[in-house]
C-alpha cells in the first residue's frame, strides 16, 4: 500500500476587490499565490488591510473561469500597544 500526500499546490491568481458595488473599476487588484481562489481573495484582503468588501473576483492565471463572491468579511487582528 502506498501513501499518498494530500498536498495542494500553490497557484497564481488575479484578484479584484470592490468596496462598493457596482463600480466600473475595483478598489484593489493584485496577483496572489494561494492554494485556491477564495484563499487568494482573503490573502489580498489581509495584505491591503481591508476587513470587508462588497464584491470580490478571482481568476487562476491561464484559466478562463472566474470565481466571484459578494459581501466578504474577514475579521482583522488589531495590534494593541500596552501603556508604559
């Protein structure tokens, strides 16, 4: 019996985020390396420090399919400074 690893490979995604919908152009765009389209959206939101977007779209580079989401929310960790 052979062991199979269930690792997913990193892929490159074009990601666009709209803070207000509908607008012609997205507020944030980026090319993100991730294991999936939704992970790429969340990664760009974390990089740009955006907690919620009205609309998000991601497309794996070299593939025609575009995945889309509306009302995406991720809680961002706020760094708190202690008093000295």
